[in-house]
């Protein structure tokens, strides 16, 4: 039942700038200064990831963020955390409650990106730091690609989190949630992209899906 929403949100994300001068939105995004710093952060993280440099350190921080995300969502769902164990080889959270949201949240919540955005927001309220925006986009690109790369690396490695609610269902939820997270980051980061643009494209994608289903019904008859 979630697969149509995956298709709709993906189409909405890819076409979100279509109403703005036929794709000029994406061109202006790619050549923007903010995207440049974001891309530098991504490329730097990718270089470290694929060369294996500081692998154990990065793996430890990924597991730490993973388990802390579990713990935060346990509290958000009204549960209790009895303890957290973190090493570079793996970790776990001792809790009295679990559900799909708690189990899958680390796979679509970029923990360290959220931490960076939170710290940046607090600093921005009290201090005006030169090149603050540039540093923020660089760190978000670095931390988000860190989350994405290590998540993709972890998923095929026999994760109990995925088996708990069914692997296929879990993968669909993870994909859908990540597309939504990317859409939210774009809406927050870009001045020429509002929630109205994204929601409008979402509804357009929904109409396209409904019309496609109707055509299938007619052809079947």
C-alpha cells in the first residue's frame, strides 16, 4: 500500500521545479554557491568512505548516532531506555518498547545532520559568524552523505531492525521516509522553494497516478 506513495513522492521531488521556467530551478540549484559547499562536503565524505580512511572512527560515530536515534524515538513513543551499548562493531539499546518507527528511524533520520542544524540555529541566535552559511552547508553535506553511505553499507548486513517488521516493508518505509527528508531539506534550504511548490507537485503526481490507474481499468475492461 505504501508503494504508490513512493512513486508519488519521488515524482514530486524530481519535478518540484518544473513549474519554475521548465527546469531552471534545478539548474540554478546546481550552480548555486550553497550547493557548491554542500557538494564539497559530500565528495570529501565519499572519499573517506571509499578509501577506508578512518573507517573505524566513522563507523563508531555512525553506530553512536544510530543507537541514540533509537533511544530518542523510544522516549518519543512513551517507552523507557535501560541502557545503550556502542562500539565500532555494533550496538544496541535496552528498552521496554519497540515498533516500526523506533526500529527504522535511524535509517531515515540523519542524526548528525540534525545535531549540526540544531547547533547552528542556536549559534545563529546569539552570534553572527562570518561564512556561517557556507560552513553549515558544508557540514550538512558531509554529515548527510555520511548517514546515507553508511546506511546503504549497513542495510545488506543482516540487520535485526529490518527483520523485526519484515525486510520488504522496512525497505519501502526507509525509501519513502528518505525521499520525504530530502524534500524537507530542500524546502528549508532554498529560498525559491516553498512548501506550496512541493505540495502542489505532490497533488499533481497524485492526479497522474489516479489517471494512470483509471486507464489500466479501462484497458482491462
